[in-house]
């Protein structure tokens, strides 16, 4: 089948999203392939007022593990899956990969490139949020916690470190922030804004994940300029599915898929 000859039934692509990247991938696919494909977006439902592309059917909520994902594949007649969830959403990405392997479903996992440390940065690399919390008091007394709303309980009982916890939404898991403040905000952020925040709150250490991308990189640049150390939680490895570190490569994979279908 050539791209100029649409199939009798457009190929149905399920995109697991919840990131700005997922929305941009959807825009790319709609522009590039038009009627040759049909899209569906799946969101976990953890973020209030998510950004949703116009004209794309959306499913919100969990699946109940790989078995539920497989059932959805069959019900919706899915032909290909794109995992464009957050780089640290390891549970859902693992379930997606397991489901796809079980039924031989083509799957592409998008991982935007990680941030790279420069000689002007002072990063302390750790493997988990728990490790970050355990070493935090050694590196500062006023910390910006920008690692997301999950697993904040790791920072319980840090009485000697004041915490500015920035998340998009309030965390669902219990976390008593008695020695610090909440800051609810959604990126993208500017270097100027991040610099002002760090200086105003007298932040002397940052905890974050190496998420990559532009939306939240400003805090890294601001920390670099101010000489503030960053406790960087290392990114987990990708799943054993087709990997695509760029949106252009996703388009290339889809072109090949449609040509071979």
C-alpha cells in the first residue's frame, strides 16, 4: 500500500500521552498522514485540565494492567501503539510493552533526549527519589523539589531542610509539608522567572528528574548561572520496543509501517 492510496480501513493508532510531546506527535501524524490513519489518545487522568488536541478521541483512566490494555486493543481494533508518556512513567510503559509483546502489536516508545551536564553545572546523580532525599541535607538547607507529585513521602522528616515543592497538581499520596511551601505551577518556565524564584526563596539546592525537553529546562540553566547544585534523578532505561528519540523518527517508523501494511 502506498501513502497515496488509503487503505479501506485507516490504521488505528493508540497514543499513550499526558505530555506536550504526545500532543505534538499527534499534530505531526494528522498533518503527515491525514486519512490514512485514525488516532486515539489515552490519558491516565492524573492531571487536572489536561491539554487535549482538537478532533482526537480521548480515553481517560487506567486499564488495570497489561490484560486490560490487550482487551482495549481488541475492542478498538488497534493497529499500532505509540508510548509518549513521561520518561519516568515506568509502570505504564512496562504494562504497554508487556501487552504489545503478548499480542505482537507494533509499539514505538518516544524518549526525548536527556539533558546533558556541562562543565558549568554541579549535578549530583542519584538513581531514585529516595536516594535524593537521603543526601539532600548534605547539599543544602533550602531546596526546590521539582521531581513531580509522586513519592514525595521520601522527603518526610527532613526537619533541617526547608522545601519548596513545585507540582502541577496537589499530590494524591499523603504528604505533610510542615517545613516548607507548596507551589502549583505548570511549565514552560523562563530562565528569568526561575532565577527570580530561586533568589527570592533563597534556594541553595534543587532536586529534579532528567526529563529532557524545553518546558522545564529553565531551572537547570538558572541553577547553572547561580552556582546552585542539582540532585539529578537518573532516567530509567527504555522498554524493549522500538525506540524513537525524535518526532521525525516516529514519522519515519509510521511511513514504513503504512507502506508495509
